[in-house]
C-alpha cells in the first residue's frame, strides 16, 4: 500500500477504527487543536479523521473526560471532519 507523501494514518500504525464515535462524544475545534469530550457513561476510544482522510492517534477517554485529540484547522491535514471510534493497539 502506497500513501501519498504527507498523508499518515494511525490506523496503519496499529490503531483500528470501528466506525463513527458515539453521539455522546463531542468534538471541539480551535485554530490550533481539536478536543473531544466524553459525555458517555463508558470509557471510549476516539481518533480524529481529517478532511484529507488522514487519522490522528487513538485517545482513550474515561466518562466525563475532555482531552486534546488532534490538530486544529491550521494543522497539516486541514480541518477535522469527524471523530471515529477506535481501539488502541
């Protein structure tokens, strides 16, 4: 598999996506960072999927936690498109 120069995928590095993140996980984008807030009753794994198809690393968020999970719109992959559920490797 050959990826175009500049594209990277954490999924290729071992993290596995399993569809979109649950609706109870919120994504917030600033000019510099993308944050996620877990409003679910259970711990979730999420990764950012960018508009160019690249993915960020898988982050584990316990219930009620918020964390920076990726780059904002000035990052090398542009705006985040959505959060995907993932299982850390």
